[in-house]
C-alpha cells in the first residue's frame, strides 16, 4: 500500500534530514520532487497543487529554516498536511445513532466490490459493535447477485432477506424495512445495484431507494486501483445522492494511493473504511494519521496493536506470559509466536506497520526472508519430536540432519532456527531478571503486565534480516493509550 509514493518521498526527505542547515531553495526543490511524486501516484492535480502550496508556505518560514532540525520540521509539516488532506484526526465510524433499524445503503459501480464489502461491514458491526445486522440485495440486474449475498451471509452468520423472484428494488427495500423492524434488527444493510458506468437510470434508482428507506448512511464503494476514475465516480455520485462516506476497496494492491489521497479533498466526504484483502475480515477503519504515518515510513503502531489484539488468543498470550515470567521459552513457544505473526498478515504486513522498519523490510526481501520463510521455520519445528521441542538442548548434529531431511530444509536452516531460539530464550531470562513483565512494563512507563500480555507476551521474534522492533525503548502515545484501555 502506497509503496511507490512512500519510497519516493522517503528518498527526498532523507536528503533533507541529512543537511544541517536548509535554505529556502532547498525546501522549494524538495517540494517540487514531492509534487512530481504525488502526480505519479495519480493524485488529482488541484489536490497536489493545493497541498504543495500549503506545505511550502509553512516550511519556508524563519522558525523552520533556522531551527535546530529543519529537515525534521519540514517532514512534520508534510505529515500534518497529509493527515489534513486525508480527513483530519480520528476515524469516522458508521453512524449508529438512529432509531433501529439503522439503514446503511451501499452504492457504487459494478465490479467495485460492493456486495463483498456489504458482508464485510455487516461482520464488522457484529464483531466490533455487537450489532445484529440484516443484509438485503437490491441488485436485480447482475446475474446471481442476490444469491451471492445470501452465500456470504451464510459464511459470516449474518441474516439475509429471502429472495422473491420478480421483485423490483423499491419493493425489496420496503420488504427489507418491514422484516428488519419486525425481527428487531439493529442495522439493515442495503446492497444496491451497480452499472458499468454512471447513468440516469442508476441515479434515479438510487434516489428512489433512498426515499423509501431513509438511510442514515449512504456509503460509496470504489475500487482504489482505478485511481482518478475512482475520484471521478465519487464526484458523480456525490452530486446525485446524499453520500455520507466512502469505502475504498483493494487498498492492499494500490501501490500508488492516488484515490485515497484525492478522495476527501475532491468529494468532501470522509473515507470510512479500507478493504485490505479478499477475506471477509479484511476491512479496516480508515485512520488518516495511520495512513499518513505509513506513507512517510513512520509505521502504524495503533493498527499493529489492534491486529494483535484481534488475532492473538488470550489464553495463549497468558500461558506464554507465565512462562516468560519464569524465564522459560522452548521451541513450542517460538512456534506459537511464529504462527501469531502469520495470523497477523506475515512479515510484510508487520514490517509495514512498525516504525522505522521500511528499510529493514527491504533488507529482509534481499536476504530471502519472506512469509515463506515463516512456513519453513514452522516445518522445521514440526519435524522435531515432542521431547526435542520441549528441550532444544537435545538437538545434536545427528538430530539436526534428521529434522532437515524431514522438513525439506537444510541443516543450515535448522541452525538458524536454533540460534533464533537461543536469542529469544536469553531475552526471556533477562526479562525475568528485570522483575518479569511488570518490571518490563515499568521500564516502558507502563502500569503492569496486562498490556504486554495482551500483545502476546513479549513481542515478536527477531528474525534474520530484522532488528528488534522498537529498539529505542519508547512506546508511542497512541500505543500507550491503547494498552491502557485494554487493562
């Protein structure tokens, strides 16, 4: 996500940071490069021009150019303006402050991922807000569209309105409203029909459905990979129907990011969610600060912690935390941590969220450390006996040969795994000497083991090609706040 733009901006700002003093011309030259980078990322020209003007005006001020760290000050100004361009601080969630059933109307062109996004949001409302949702498909044009939503509803255990052949969208909307009220649903999700392009018939249908259902939310689903076309579609819809927000799909495949960066400025509507994959749980609240931080290579610690909290099993975390407190850490524990990393999206996803890890991510790729590497490590541990996993000291040369043959790897790979385990076991003993997790939390300014335990008890293993994350010993304020809430 945003890889091309992030790389281009990173190299520009590295040059700025490397200079002890800055002249106004240095800043203007850097801003010219940033402008080109934004346009190459498919950001709308008026948006890019306005952004550069605002940043330049603030960055060439005397307080910046004559400060102790002028390069860093310029980066901060760019970061602040990116956040503003993306929608400001905080995340605008779905508005549920209305008399149930709250109607959420999904609109967009055909092929944008509207039906799948409807299911993802229904699941999100149940998992994050505890809301009971019903989904209804109003798409009578696309073959099997109604059946597709019914199948998705079964997969995520969310009710769908029964299909009645021959009914028109307005009639389906009325029937859905009646069923949702009768059965006491909190939210009604209306998946409307799409077209290959915006036309009068589509807009007339959207307006008619809106008049019947009186939606609290009208969310436009657009494919971020279409770049400027996505922005144009959003403008067309915003002029015809009362949009309340935007959902960007396929954000995980969008290396440029032009749609995300232009959408708020062009439409005036907040981006509320981002689809990040094909799975039905692959949707994230869109947080402007997190996105801006990731673009500038500062990581996304809040999303990292939330992903950890949602994927790491609490009992496993507590079990590992207790073993850590005793200074114990065997290969079963290492395997648990490796699997947690895979469940959180693998090395690439994690490196993208960790502050300062962009260069480490590139180093990992160069040294062949990728998500397949985690699978190989898991295979090595799986080829050991239960006694060997519980007591790694048993692993002599003969046993290593057997394990390498059984896992389809080399003895060198087995040795790397054993070294990784030794380093982590040593770290566990150090934690015990510092008073266990409570002592470790105190070092970070935390208030106990609850937060650390909730993150899987001690973080993630340091893999070859990766330094230990968070090496400066400072927890960012967003992370500290989130950990405190979890206690």
